[in-house]
C-alpha cells in the first residue's frame, strides 16, 4: 500500500537533506542564556491534582460446589468489592498512584506507589490467589497439629489453596554528569495455606488431603547505571522457603510423611547494554546457588541424618541486534547455562533380584549443561512484503541419564503480506530435528527399563509446524482475525514409547460495529491433539499400542448497546461455551476403550450500566455458570481392595452471581 507524502513531510526531508553536516537536535541547543523560570503556558490544561475512578460494590454468589469460585471469583455468600485507579500529580514533580482490582474477592490485588520523578519512588503491593478444586474429597485421616488421626468413618475434606503475597520496594536515582544512577530494593513474602491431594503407601496405600502451610521470602536489590549509549545493572536475588509443617504422623506411628523441605537460593547477576550506531549489544551473566539442608526422617537402612543438598548454577547470554539499512535487520544470540549438583553422595544397601546380596550403591547427582545459539534476519522487500528467516540450535548434556547428550536444530521462516486491500496475511513455517548420542538405559535403571524404550523428551524426533494469521476488514464495521496452526511430531527411531503426535486447530475472532451505539463480537476455536504410543507387556518387543485423541472447543458471542434513556443506560451480554473430550483406546489382543474424560461449561453474563451524573454511575450484573465433567479413571473410596481413594472427584453444578456496584470519577 502506498502512502503519499504531504508538503510538510517534503519540506522536512529537503531541510534535513541540506543540513546533514550540522546537528540541530533539541538537546544540542545552547540554552544557557534562556531564563526558563519565567516561561508560562497560558493555554495548557492543569494536570495537577487527582484523576481516576473508584468503584464500590457487593457480590452475592450461590453454588453447591466450591469449584464454581474458579469462574465466579468468590465463594458462596456476600462479599464486598473494591476497584480503584486513582492518580495524583503535584506541581513539583510528585506522583502517586493507588490501584485496586477485585479487592475482597478470591483473586485480587492492590498497588500503591509514591515518589518524585527522577528522584525516588516507593511501592507497596498486595495480592491474593486462590485455587479451588473440590469440597467433597473423601478421607478417613483427619489432620490436627502435625498428626493424622484415623477416623472410623469416611469424612469430607475441601481441597483448595490460598496464597497471600505482600511486597514493598524502594528506588532512588540521581544524575551525576553524563550518567544516571539508580539503587533499588524489593522485599516480598508469600504465605500458602490449604489442602491438596497426596498419597502414601505405609502402612497401606491411601489418598488423603495433605495440609499446606508454607512461607516464602524474597529479596531483590541492585544498582543501575546508564549513560548516553550504554547502561549496566548489578542485581542480587535471595529467596527462602520455610515449610511450617515438618512432618506428619499417625497416632500410632511417628514421622510417617515429610512434606516439601526447607530450602534457600541466591543469585548474583550482571547485565549491560551498549548502542553503537544502529547496532545494540546486550550481555547478561549470573551465578547462583540452591541449598537444601533440612533434617530427614530416620528410617532403617538410611545412613543420612541431614541432607546436604547443593546445586550451583551459571547462566550467560550475549545478543546482537543490528539494523544494516532500512530494509535489512540481523539478530543473533548465544545462551549458556550450567547446573552443577554438588549434593552429598551416600551408600545405600540394595535389594537384589535374588534376595539381599549385601550390595551397596551410591546416589548419583545429576548435572546439566546447555549451549544454545540463534540467528535470524528480517528483510523488507517492499512496502507490501517482509521476509524473516532464522536458525536455532540447542545442545544439552545430562550426566547419568538414559541419553547424556541431545542436539536440536530448528529452521524457520516467516512472510508478512500486505498487498491485499484491507487485509494482512502472516505465514510461518518451521522444521526441527532432535538427535544425539547413542541411547541406552541408564546404569541406575538398566535392570528395570526395557532397552527398546525411549523417553519422549530424549528420543530422536522430527517436527514440522505451520501457522497462518489472516486479518481482514471487508467493510468499515467488520474486523475478521483468523489463526490456523498445524504441528506434527515423528519419533521414527522409537519402537517402545511415543511414536507420533499431531496438534492442530484454529481461532476465529470477529468484531462488529453495527453503528455508534451497537457493537458485538463472535469467537470460535477448536484444537485437536492425537498421539500414538507402543508398549511391551512381556518386556520385549511391542505387543500393545495406545491411541489418545483430545479435542477442545470454544465458542462465544457478545454485544453492547448504549444510548438508552437519553444516553444514560447501556446494556451488555456475553456468552461462552467450552467443551473438552479425551478418548483413549488400547490394542492388545483386541481393541478396548479405556474410558474417557469429558467436560463442558456454559458461562453467561448480562449487565446494565446507568449514569447518575457525569461523575457517578451504578452497575448491575448477573452471571450464570453451568459446569460438568467426568473422568472414568477415578474410582470410589473403597472400590479397590487395600486402597482408599478420595472418591470420584467430578463436578456437576449450576452457579449464580449477582453484583451491584457504584462508581465515581475523579477529575
């Protein structure tokens, strides 16, 4: 598409063309004799004071399944809600901001900041994240004060997790000469509580609700220095994880189960950037250490009393971005990372296949080392076509693994086309290949692994991918956005394990602006994932196969109409349907279905906004959720002899929510 130059543009081009030897940039002007303190803009609007909006509301939710809180963002009952976005600007450069999003609901956050431009800034953050799974999980173990108490009857438990995060930060900056300096520090703490599903086999196999009570502290501090063409940053990060529950015991058996152990980690990093003309060079280097030295539960045959776990890490990256001319751009980078496991090595007595032979084996620390490099270019053929292409490679080494070295190479290309009237087309294609050293079972698992078995993330693989994005504006009131994707994996050298996989789908988004008062949208998307794997029941060649087919559907539509009741009332409607299905068939002597997973969800919302005045408004909304899922892999509590499960944790519910709010605009 061609864009004509206007007279002003031509004039600017001609002036710049005749004055290439002189720099007329604003920052080069001599202002030493100008008294800017007497300048005054009589027509500029006054932007000092408060701006923004505050909204207060109440939400009432009704449901017989706590899982509905994932969609409605609130448990049953009435909850107050605060939303706010208020900014303050002073005349001497002082700034302040206060934000609140769904404060009072299950997932919410708040942010406060204040400071002076170019001098200092202080921040305070709060965030709550909630995850709801089930409120009807079954168990005959009841937790209290570190003890799991058996119950004669199966009881109901709630499986949910809540995280509360509080953070504060402070930054101060100053300019000396040609350099800008900034120091900063940020501290945050997260507390996670609730119950989650867990299993243990002693004294017999049982699933139960494991209590969660952890605390994580993080500190991030550093120094930034920048000049006209460069900047650098020195950063230190430290984190500490503290599990408030050391171990779980039965009333008749102490220290039966140990949750996640305490640990800590720190990292020191140095980063920098330098701009040389139209070329930018970035570099980053980091050195870190992770430590886990918590005490272990003492059991027979375990010589370890305190696990001295330590992993040292090193990361580096160098990238170069260069614009050679108005058409060609080159990018390249090199990435290196290393994980050196320096944890303790102990000898453990082994149970041999022919009985206790008195043999001892050591635990083996696992190390990894990765080297990656990427190169790509972008070339603008003309105003309607842009071509991009690149090559990526990753070399990974793992110690004491089934396959200690793998290499993966990717070749890709993109083409942007804008030659169609009112349309844009973006095409992307890539091909990747993974191979490596000879595959053989690791020494630690050679006696229990079939030598023909290949783990999917280590096996040779060829992958082909294609993606097309199409944006079309047939008229001035319709916008169509379509994305189609296809990917295929081929594990041609695998006899046992994953042998092939396909992943393809599309997303369609249509926005409609019927007139200045009525607008709407329609969305649709589908995804299919198909995989094939082989296995061996006789610990030999393949004698059974499995095929898994997953399908996902998303459909939605909505509209908004304004201008009712003398432009004071607006109405809106949103609807979404989601469906997912997973089907698995195993072929041994005959082909038998293994049961499937199926779920669907209907979500609808209607709302009305009414303007009481230019500054005040009220909003009334209603939401409806219909959710259903079923999984044939789940069984009842005591359906299997000797095993106690948490029951069939499926969902089948209707949920409702009504929300009324009042908002006020600050001007």
